[in-house]
C-alpha cells in the first residue's frame, strides 16, 4: 500500500537518536534547547518552545493567550479537531468561519461578521501546508485588538512573501507527527517573538511549576512553586535529537514535496473531473497534503472512487470531516449547513500520496490508476 504520507528517516537520524540514548540526558537535557534554537532560527522567530505533541502546543498557546471561560476564538472547520478541542480545554468557545473553496483555507471576509466583544483570537489553519491569507487576517486582528494563533501544523518550511511561516503571527503552532514536514515521532512547538508568551508556554509545559519569580518566600535552593494548573507536556531529548537531524533536511523535503505536487498537476492536465487547491504566487506551500477535489457529478461517486483507489493499493485519505459536523460539536449546538463551502469541500476531497520518499514510479502509478478509475466509471 502506498500511504498518503510517511516519515523519511535515514541513518543520520538513527545515529542522532542513538547518541542521545547513550548519553546522560534522556529528557529535560541540552537537545531540547538545541532543537528550540534550530526551529526559531529557521523560522525567523525570537523563541520556540517544544512540546510532546501538536495538540499540547495548541493548548499551551491558548493558555499563553490568556483564554478564560466565555472567550471565543474564530477558526476554520477544515482542520483536525485538535485545533478547536485544545481551545475548549482552556475554556474557549470555537466559532467557525467558512473557507475559501479555492484554497481550503479560512476566508478572511467570513471572519468579520463573527467578531464580537467575546472574541479573543483568530486561529487560522494553513490547510495542506498552503499559507493562509495572513496579511488580511493580521490586519483584521489589529483593527479589533485580537491575537492571531496560527495553526501551522501542516506548514513548517512553507513561506509567505519571502518569510518563513512561524515568524508572522503572534504565535505559530507546529506538529512533528510522522506524516508532517519533519518528525520527532510525536511532538509539537510554538514559535513567537513575545517574551511573556514564551514564559507562559514554558511553564505550561511542566505542570505550571517555576523555580523563579516566586509568589511566596523561598524556603531554600530546592524551592519551587506550582503557580497554575497544568500537566506534563514535555518532549524527550532523543525526540529532539531526531528533530535536529530532520531540520537539516527540511528544505530538501519541501523542495521534493513541491516537485511531487507539480508532477500531479502535469499528470492530471486536461482531466476536468479533478482540481486541486490554489497556491498564491507569493507563497511556497509545504504540501503536507495533496488534496484533489472531484468536480460535478464525480462528487457523487467519491466513495466508489476512494474504494477503488484503496483496492489498487493506494492509501488515499480524506481531509477533513468539518469539525462542526462531529457528534460532539453537534451536541454542543453547532449546525450543519453553517459552513457550506467547507462542507462542499469535504464532500469532494480525496488526499493523494505525497511525501519525500514517494518515487516517480509510485506517483506515476497513482496518476495512471486514478485516470483509469475515472475512465471506467464515466
């Protein structure tokens, strides 16, 4: 089975992890700091704080932003549920803005009618690694005194207007799951230029415990305080060693993903039944996903097409079921038909294989088989 995504691990990565496993530090050691510096430097951000996974990083960002019960945050339904779930854990209420069907990203003009005196933040998603229209979103946020927390779990290595994603928003969240641009197994990070956010992110990662800036009088050099409720969201040194090794290859990974995306465009040229998402001329997409959208009557045949692709050994997937359609959110009062563009996008989408190790022969097979399935079902 050709998967839709897959990690790219070589001997350099294995050696980096092995060296840490033989060292004195397995966690809370020097590789954590090194990985954070590597991320911050790459993105052009002042700080990076790493976590055990992307969901923990999202929750930490919401905490650092000061979410309180009753606060609302505007986000996209075209994402994995973690984007909104993590905000709910911090007392926030997600409000879903519909997408631009051409890109799969949040439509900035759908944000404005949703802003009210409860709105705390805008949380755009760089769907499939394709940078969202941050210029417009940041201006809306500035005009209304809102924080922008960018969910870039798909987009490490992508860029907008010549700047790397991770340097533009108040906070930017990344994931290092195996199918993401780089991997640490599981892992996540937040980049920011804000010193106060950084301090809160670091404390949130480790039970809300600090060894400085005490509320009470110190009892001695051993003293520490838990100043707010949190959990253990730390990442290990051997994961960070893998991340450091992967960072050296990130630009090559992104270049390879873009080449694969270009070959798909060539391979499906002239097939009116299909389209993909648009990438603006001032962006370089990370192409974490390669979404293909069935057009016209073909939308009604998606399940059959999907099943035939799987039967042929092509591990396609669908990204995503819009968050507001999940039973939990329906029980919370979110309505079907509230984001019609996202719902229509979901009904048409199939994610094709895209990852650095995908060979040209494998990709040619995907293209040929997909075209064959369409011809056989015409």
